């Protein structure tokens, strides 16, 4: 009797009780998961690169400001009045007498 009950199946046209193969479902889920991970990794990598770029741009602006300050300091230190004052005070130099200057042509 149990054989007669187990063999009885209800058939509805256009409908099937067969379950899909699990291996194809797992493969599809695996592919979707891998693509999602790839997308997330690429976004994280892009964000890290953007942080790095902004940090480098900040460093560039800082160094450009330092260059401007050093150029200003070099211009201040290269003034003729300052050099003459240092030469007279620290090195003991003085203005040459009229007979000490010889022009070479």
C-alpha cells in the first residue's frame, strides 16, 4: 500500500514540483558575492587613493608656502645695505680711497 501512495503525484499543466539544481544556485550566489566584494573593494581603494591625493596636495601647498617664505628671507638677506653694514662691522672693511680703484679694460 505504501508503494501506491508514494507513486501518486499530482500533475498540474505548466507547474512543476521539481526543485532546481542547488549547484547552479550556489554558483550564481558565489558570482554575485564575488562581484559585490570586487565592487566594495574598488570603492574602498578609490577612497583611500582620494585621501592620499588630498594629503599630498596639502603637503604641496605647505611646501609652496615654505618656498615663498624662503625666497622672501633670501631677498631680505641679500640687500646691499645689509651686506655693506655686515662687511663694515664684522669684517672690518671700509670704502676704498680714490687711488685704490683701478679700472681694467
